[in-house]
C-alpha cells in the first residue's frame, strides 16, 4: 500500500474528505488523522492515530532486533570457535543465552522507541505544534485514482508527501476485527 500525507488546519474539511473517501470504497482503517488536538479529532469522529503508533516502538524494536541477531550470532560463533560447544553441556547454554540477548536487545530497542516520536511523523512535528493536522491515507494502487478525485475537490488540502503504507494484511485484519466488534 502507498501512504499519502496531507496537511490541513480545518477538521470540518477533513471530516468531509473522510466521508467522501469512504463513500467511494476506501475503508476507515485506511484513513488517519494525526493532530495534537486529540479532543477535536475525536469530536469530529475522525480516525485518529493510536497513541502507540505515535511513538517509535516498532521501528526502534526492529533496530534492536537486528542488533540482537548480530550479537547472538557473534556469541554462537565465538562459542563454536573456542570449542566451548564440545563440552558436556553442548550448544544448549549458548543457544539459550543467544535467545536472551536477542530478546533483550529487541525489548531495549522498543523501550528506547517509547521515548521517541514515530520516525514517519517526525517531519510534521513543527506543523503539529502550530495547530495543523496531518491527514494520511493508505491506498492500494488501484485506489490511487479515487484518492486523487476526492483530493482535487479540496484545494485547501496540501500534499505533504508519500511513503510506504500499512501492509495490506494489517488493514484487512483491522477491517475484520472492527466487523467482529460490531456483531457483538
């Protein structure tokens, strides 16, 4: 999926854009509004970015996992090279320690990420502080024309860039989850 970012200072207009996109087949799970005025976003019934996703937990956790894999491989390589795996204990303590190192590095990366804004949203920090709102939509390639049609009807929306969107399988899971919640 592709993500398109737009800047606006008018939540009423963003609410209209959301309704138009949904009417043309783009689901609510594909639409998000990032704002420092969360109460106003909620009042307009706009899909806000979850507070968990405002932080850099996932990205930093991935970096921590990469570091953990390198360190775990280094540990296993040293243990093998030094002949420590040929003792009665064999590979078990080293494999266990490698898993602990991987888990710790991943956890520590995520912990660091809690303290940082999401890497994808850092560029909007100044705009958000000035009361602007970031409206972004994740679309499949075949939905690009729908998005273009709707956005052209709203010239006050300013394109702020594109990027990689949420994977299709995540959006599909979110749609099924919301459908399930509505049935109970």
